[in-house]
């Protein structure tokens, strides 16, 4: 698995040395402090200041003192759809979008503290064409972009529920270069990379 073997919170802390360099001190957050697993796939600080960590064993919320772990529960449809979390993004409402390995896409509703799961559709017309997700990004217009391991890129308009799929089409140089999408970035002009 790709990830960080141990999560370290990076804090640049004065004092400044005689040469003008800042000393850097590392504080560790590990399973000893409540993290569900030590392999962290993604991290995000939300608009409320909480730190969120996606691991191979659940989604972890850290408030500076304690860790709250969100896990998949086969008997609870409002739980995380899969414990292996690859990607996180926050929308304007303060909800988190969660890309999982094998469970597809979910949105953590900040008002109810529950997860809303999004549909799987092998054709990609009414849902995601893959459950093997790698990255999620909420763009400045509010669209949710989801990159998968094996089915390209999808865009969801949360307001309308409309899905759009982008795939590699052999011989078409204007199509997606590959169906494996592991990273996304929106630049200052609004272009998606």
C-alpha cells in the first residue's frame, strides 16, 4: 500500500537558530493516540479546523486532543461505505466527500454526522463506473470530480444529481490519457489538472 507509515504533524516552531534557520519539531499522532491505522493515504483540514485522515482502516477526525474514527458497518447504510479511504475534499457547506477503495463515493453530512453513499453504475451514466476510487476534488463551481483506479474520471453536479464520465478512448487524442486517475488539481484559472 502507498501511504505514510506514520503520521507526523509538522509544526514549524521558533526559536530561530543563530544562522537564521527555524527549528522544526515533529509531533506524532499514531495508533497510541487513537488513530485507527498508521498508513495515512490522505489528510485534510476542514473549515472548522478539524484534521481528517483517510487510512486503510477508516476515516479519522482529530480535534487536537482526541481522534474520532468513522468505520464501515455492514448493518448501517449511513456508515462509511469502505474503511480504505484514498481521498478527501470539503465542499462549501462543510460536508466532506470521501473516495474509498471498493466502496465508491460517500459524502459525510456535517449536520447529521452520517454518510450518504453514491450509486455505482458500470456504464457511468447514473453513478460511478468504478468502486475503486483514488481522489476527489470539489471545484469552485461546486462540481465533484472523482478519479478512479480503472474507470477514468467522473463529474457529479450535486445540485442536479447529473453524472458525466470521462474515459480513455484509444485513438482519440482529446480523450483522457489513461483510465487511472490518482491526483487532481484545480489551478488559479479554474482548469482541472
